């Protein structure tokens, strides 16, 4: 991950851990942030649960050496990141990532990707 601006220390811990997992290329850490019913909404394609999130990431993101360049970040609920996604052979371009945290605040309930 690269940043156009310094990371916002007010970002919720699960969002910071997601950015760290992507930077390390750590699929296990990425997937573990989502609960059993956690979901990724990838421009309308919804993947629910760790198995489906892992499949998506393996096929289309971390499995393709996914990278995030953060251009803007907001810690206000919901947390929002304006990013450029880069992969080796997959999607490369802008996206807005909006995060809904789990009720206990320790994980990610939903990550929605839009443009």
C-alpha cells in the first residue's frame, strides 16, 4: 500500500489491519478480518463468509498481487477510503471502499467497493 497522505491514526483498527494485510500480501489475515457472515460487495457482486471472500481475493485481488494506493481516508463512520487498486492481470483503477465494522468493532462486517 502506498499513501498520498499519511495514514489517519483515527482509522478503526480493523481497517488499518486490512491495509497492512494487503500490503504484506497476507490472504489469511485479510480473510480473518471478516466474520462468518462478513461480506465484500464488489461493485454489486456480493461475497458472504470467509470462504467466498477468500475465493474472491485469491482469484481477483491478493492472489494477483493486489495493491492499494490510498488517496483519501475518512475515519468517520462509516470509514471510507478513496483508492487506486492495482493487480497483476486483474482490475486496475479507482475505487471507493466503504467499511461497516462488526458489532464488537473488532472486525469488518462489510466492505463495499464502488467507483
